[in-house]
């Protein structure tokens, strides 16, 4: 069931991700809104299998599973790195390209090898954030940032495919940018801005005088 509901100031929210890089970024983006956050890992919630075909389906599936298990509102993120020369792959399979060891050097090399010889350098990140409630109501918001592929990968900041992505208008990869710089306008920040407008407490009421 889709529906917009706003979290009350001081409410508790489960961050339904087992990815530490995402957890760090989502926590930083949610932090100004005066919400108490707890991670799926801290609650010992299981990691559901991502059986849907698109980002929105998987985000909703993860959020709903955690909301029901924890009996608290839950926020999930399904995201991925999409490469034009690979017809949008790895896309929803971005985590799986890193294999069971979650080795993103392997995943980035695989992207590089598969696009070898194709001149098209365009790539983009997509993030869908889904907020679900224990009664099954959920709402999802999508953010996207376009850019180009960098090779070899550069930078040790961020996570996942960050070292091989240069957003349009920037000279550095996400892997070279300080977190605040990435957060200023990332796919995740864009999705969060929409979610905040509809579903998070009004920031004005939380500003110290
Ligand atoms: P959860 O499902 O527990 O949240 P996950 O890593 O399995 O964790 P996804 O299925 O959404 O998450 O996989 C998305 C992958 O895309 C993720 O593992 C990252 O490597 C990559 N990714 C997503 N956002 C990224 C970002 O901002 N920078 C770099 N890589 C990113």
C-alpha cells in the first residue's frame, strides 16, 4: 500500500541496510531531522533476498521486511551503478558483481573489462529510498546523478563504485571527495531531499534558536 506519512520529531527509525557505506551516508543525511536511528544490524534483523527486478521494488521489499520485523518505521535504500556502454549494468546487480566477498575492486575491474573498446563513457548512480511502516504502508523516492566512468579508479573515500565515477561538472571521483561534498548533491541526497519534504519532520522546528 502506497501512502505518504510524516515521521514525528523524536520518532525511532530503523535504517534497513547491512551495507556500512550506505549506513554511514544515510545516517548523516537523516541526522539533522531529530530522529532516533537504529540499524538493522543492531536489531539483528535478517537481510532479505532481493527478488524484485528494479530498484523501487527491492527498496520497498527491504523496508517492509524490516518495518514488520522491528514493528517500527524502516528506511531502506536500493541503489546501483549504471554504465551506458553496458546498457545500464550492473544496475540492480551492483552488489552482486562484487561477489560473495563483496570485493569492489573485482566489481570495478569487471565493469572496466566489459566496456573495453566502447567509447561511450556515460554512467550514472541511482538510489531509491523507501520508507515503510509496520502496517505495510510505504513510500519511495528516486534520486539519480549522471557522470562518466573513470579508469583506473581514484580515491579511497566513499565505498562501492565511488572511485570509478566522476559526476558531471566535477574533476574528482566520488572516491576522492570528502563525504560532505558527495552528500551535497549525490543520488542518495537527491532521494533524501524528496523523502524529507514528504515524510520527515519539518527541519525548521528543529533548528536551535
Ligand atoms: P543493503 O541491501 O543491505 O542495503 P547492498 O550493498 O546489498 O546493501 P544494494 O543491493 O542496494 O545494497 O546494492 C547496491 C550496490 O551499489 C552497493 O553494494 C554499492 O556497492 C553500490 N552503490 C550504491 N550506492 C553507491 C554509492 O553511493 N557509491 C558507490 N557505490 C554505490
